[in-house]
C-alpha cells in the first residue's frame, strides 16, 4: 500500500471501529446500567435494540448519501454525530433518556460504516483492495468481540458511563487524519434521496421490534402491540414496494439479481443474527447466572478476538485467490460447533472447560468467514455503487442482530437462566447452519478469483 492508502485504511478502521464497538461493548454493561437506572430484561433489550433499529434502518440512507454526495463528507458527519450522541448516553440520568440517546447513536453510526468501507473500495484496486478489506475486517470484527472485554474492565474499574465516553478518542483521531487525506469527494449530479422510503423503513422496523420485545410481557397492552406488529410489517412491505418504483431507491433491488450478492446477504443475516444472540446471552449470563464480574465476563471472549485478528487478513488473501464460497460454507459450520459447545455450561460453572473451547472454535469460524463474505458481496457490485452495496450488507447484519435480540424472550422462555442460555446456544447454532447451506448453494466464485472486484 502507498502512504495515502494506509491513511485511508486507518481512517476507515477508526470510523467503523467505534460503530461496531458500541454495538457490543454495551452488552457487558447492561447489568450495571440496570442496577443504577432500573428496568428488567425488556429495558436491557431496548438498550441494545434502540441503537440497532436506527442503525439498521438509516444505514441505507447513509449509503445512498455516501454515493451521491461523497464518502468523506458523510464519514465526517457520522464521526461528529457519534461523538456528541456518545456524550449524551454517558450523561443520561434515566433509562428512558439513555435509550433515546442510544437511538441517536444509531443514526450517527449509520453514516460511519458504509462510507468508511466505500472509501476503501473507491480508492484501491485489486489485489491491494482484498488485503485492505481483510485488515479492515480483522480490526473492525475484533471490535465486535473485544467490546465485552473492554467494557467489563471499564465497568468494574470506573463506571459503565465511561464505556461510551471512550468513543471520543478514536473519533478525534479519525477527524484529525481526515485533514491529511489527499483524496477528494466526487458528487453525483442530480442525486436525490428517497426520504419517503427512509420513513417507511424506520417506522416499520421500529414498530415491529417494539412489539416483539414487549409482547412476551403480556398485560393490557398486548392488543395494541399486535396492532403495532402488523402495522410495522405493512410499513416495511410498503418500503420494499416503494423501492421498486422510486427513481433513486435506497435499496436498489437490481443488486439482488447477482446470485452472489443475494446469497451473501442471506448468509450475513443468519450469521449476524447468531453472533448477536450469542454475544448478548454470553455477556449477560456469565454475570447474572455464573456470577462473574464484568471484567471476567468480558475476558471470556479474548481468545475469540485474538483468533479473528490473526486469521482474517490471511483468509482475505486466500479468498482473493481461491474464491469465497469454500470459506463462507466452512466458517459458519465451525461457528455452529462453537455455539453447541456452550451446552457444556452447567450449574457447577468452570470457564476453562465449559466456555474457553467454545470461544476458540467460534473465533476460528468468524476468522474464516467474515473477510471472504465482505469481499464477495462488494466484489459482486459495481465500484460506483460500493457505498450502497456496503450499506445493504451492513443493514442486513444490523437488522439480523436487532431481530434476534427482539426475539430473546421467546427464545429463552422469558428468563436468561441456564435453560434459557442453552436454548439460545442451540438457536444460534441452527441459524449458522442455515447460513452455511445458503452460501454453499448460492455463492459463486468469480472466474478470476484473484480479481474479486472485476
């Protein structure tokens, strides 16, 4: 890589890192937030899903804005917005205001991920691009796994509020580095944003998730919640129909004509639904069920982090040579084995024999899968639409995560006890097996694997 390409990669990693980190670092802080601000399983779910709803819904808008008005502009807006909303979360005096601030964080986060990854794809060619995506994947996926460890240390040593304040430092570094970037934005003439589609998508997802989280609680509001669920589904269906007729849709449905793009995104859905479910239940159960401190609960995922960071760049290079299908098939199956190993967790808890093997196997599976998955999906779209292709893939991942958390009460039986923990592990493994089958049947290797972007 040239010096400027390394600078692009550094900025992209910093921008995406804070968005991914915030999606997982909160998991280990949930018990501490509950102790200080109150609430039960429902408010814990909302602390996670308020962020994922706005992130998942608006990431498509951000992808379209990124392609239309420039990656650098959108990235700068996202960095500033994320910093401000992180301060608001840290200062929240009540659980209601914290959830509202988390939703604002999701809005800002939506502008970070697609623009940062599109900045890589628009400034690099193969084979440098595959290597850069591998490095980006290793470091940003590491954020998904290292979040619980970092959050646990901060919760135990300082306060859960500092979990959100740490975002300010990488954001500041990224804003400084942006001033040294020689690349300039290229704005598309006549670009328009489908705001009606954005409203339909956001409202549809929000209402559906509200109903899915609150329905298990029952009570007199159950009738209204069923109405909200039906309305949310109708609004989201309206969003899909709108994309078929909108002159400049947020979700270009013709992207899905590519078999690799559509299959890759379906695999993404099942994989990230499983990872989000597994990350939530492990972080919370190890504290509330097994009695570990926040630091030890976070430390449990460290082996996974090390393996993801070590494997992803190398697997990215191999995927560029051999094609992504093999890795996208084997990886989720390895992850499924890791989830099933968590069934060994019992009332007589022992981390070394019951959790560590699962974390090692899970890390190997994630390291095998994520880089080829990202490269395959972006390589199946035109470079000019790399922003929206990245946004679609990230939206699918975030929506998968928020839906799996929304279904948490139904999966666990309403309580995250040992039986509920085991049920969640089995469901996560089943989701990963489905993702592997989809990848095996649907993903096509390019004719020239070393040139995925061709």
